């Protein structure tokens, strides 16, 4: 079977086995990068969003500044600052951190994580402040502590309201991850650029990768639609 | 004071290019958005399908990939066309696809799709009675569009427009990747040469923040103006 595919592929001029494997490697890198930064970003965003809804300006202010800075500047600049900046940190070359941040993957992961965490924080905050007052009052009337209220009432109900905006953020992150290729990471776009320069065939190289991104995007859109339907089942009209 | 090691003037030149790029792309995207929204709402099946394909395609592909395709592919396509023209009609025609043009085209094309969605929603929000009234007054289609629909839909479109503009502005940074010497590229080259990334990238980031903050104020003011005739509920 494998041999058949290899033989078939090697008849092509551009899309040979080597090229396809290069795209595959790029796909794996893109998925790793996007998935890890989304997970880490979400983990960071949860406490940040709760802090952001605090009435105390000492708690709310710094988080506001962080999200303002990261949402107000291009991701490309954030990536450059972290990628070029880390090597300039005094003495980092002597610590174990250097072993991690030497490879371009980790500075890019850091930049993407901080960026998506900023957007996600604002998404979750928006969902939290839209919680109906009655739900919180009811929880208080049952004698729930603050932590229990957050865990049982606030976050689950906010999550339902946040799914749609968050699905946009996920797609945005997938598309934004294409800039990883400028710091020499061979992600999907990086693979396409390699293949373009090898064969000087811009249409083949970039349209192929555009189709892969489209397949990823629309699978994600479909997945989120299913998830949304599942989470908002109780809001469906009775005979809908 | 801030010592930019002689890169100050080129950073400023870069900032001017960034702003030109942003405004030209915005203009293109507004035109495409109006055309796209009108097509989506038209009675012609062909126009509706074309516009839907356009917005769907744009939503599925990263902006950088689109830009690379247009920049590298555009030149090849233009060369093929000019070869063909020369061979068949002996017309000597050449066109250099530079990063600036590719940037404007790509960003305009991408945000044209987003503007299409924004305008579509805004068009739908205009009360049908208003359009009927215009017809009753004997307005022709163009007059109805210019005098009745546009002023009334603007109020609904402005928040979305403002949002798209903020994202568009940040997207202009990508054009530095295909070689346009905008402020991001100047900063990158300076940072590499002087080995001091923070010195150059932070002022550029602040420039973006400044323009974003300024636009925010302007959009708020425009919003207030557009909503002058609306009575707000409590």
C-alpha cells in the first residue's frame, strides 16, 4: 500500500513523497504550536479573567494593562520582541532556560500563549460580567462560599456564553500561527515557503497549503458548532 | 532622551508607509465590502453564490499565506499574461508586483470579506418601511441607496467597522515579511544590526498603540454622531 502511494506520488513533478512529507512535518508543527498555546493560554486566562472582574483596581488594573498591550499591538512584534529579546537577557545563556529558548519553537510558543491569553481573558471577562444577577443571588442565598460560587455557578454559565467568541479566537490563532515561519520554524507555511523556493512554483506550493488550512479551519468550525449545540441544549425552543 | 542610533528618520518613514498601506487597504476593503454585501443581498443567484464563496474562502486561509500567494504568484501571473500579450498581439506590457501593491491587495481583499459581513448585517437592519417610503417619493434605486440606506445603515455598521479597522491596522505588520520597509521591518533590521531588540520594537509597538487609541476616540465620536437621532432606552 505504502509503496503504491510512493510510486504514484513520485510520478508528480512537485507533489512527490518528499514534498508531502515536508508538508506533513509542517502540519504536525502547526498543530502542536496552536494546540499548546491555546491550552496554556486558556489556563492563564481563567484566573486573569476573574481578576479582571475584581472591583479592586490593584488587581484589575495590571490585568487590564496586560490585555491592552497584547491586544493593541501586532502579534508579529510580540514574536520578534520575545524571539530576539530572550537572547539579550543578561546571563540567560548560562541557565537551563537557554536550552529551552535556543530553539525558535519555544519563544514562538511563549508569544502565542501570551497573545491568546490576553484575548481569551477579555472573552471570559465579557461572559462573566453578563451573568444574570439572580443566579449569583440564588447561590448566595444557598450559602455558597465565593470559591464554590465561582466554580459551580459563574464559570459554567460563563463558559456557555463564551464558546462562540472563543471559537473565533481559536481560528484566529490557527491563522496567526502562520507567522511562526518568519522565525525559521518549519510549520505549514514554512513548509510551503520551502517548497515554493525549491520549485519556484508559487501557485502549487501556496494553494496546497491554503487548502490544508481551510480543511483545518472548517473542521474546527464544525466541531465548535457541535459543541455549542450540546452546551446550549437547554436554550433550544421546544419544537425547534 | 531616547537614542535610536540614527534609525529615527527611517523608522518615521516606515511609519508613514504603514499608515499609507492601512488607509489604502481600508479604502479597498470598504469598496469590496459594499459590493460584497450588495451581492449577498441581491436577487441574483450568481452574485449571491460568488459573494458567499469569496467570504468563505477568505475566512479559511491565513492572511500570511494569502499574501505570499498574491506576492509570489501575482508576479508569475502577470509575467504569463504579458508574455501572452506580446506573443499574440505584440503588445509590450510589463507590471512589477511590488510588496506595497501586494500588501494593499491582500489586506483589502481579506478585510473586504469581513466588511461584507458587517455591511450585510447593517443593510438588513434598515427598516423596510424607509425604503418603501423612498419608493413612494419616487426616488430611484441609486437615490434610495445614497440618501436613505447609507445614512441609516452607517449607525449599525460603525461598531463593526471600527473593530475591523483595528484588526486591519495590526495586520499591516505582516507586509514587512514580504519585504516592504514599513516600520516593523526597519525595527527588525535595526534590532538585528544593533543587537538591541527592545530599543527598536518597543517604540514601534507604542506607535501602534497610539494609532489604535486615537482611532478608538474617533470611532466613539463618529458613533455618537451617527446615533444622534436615536432615543436610548433606560
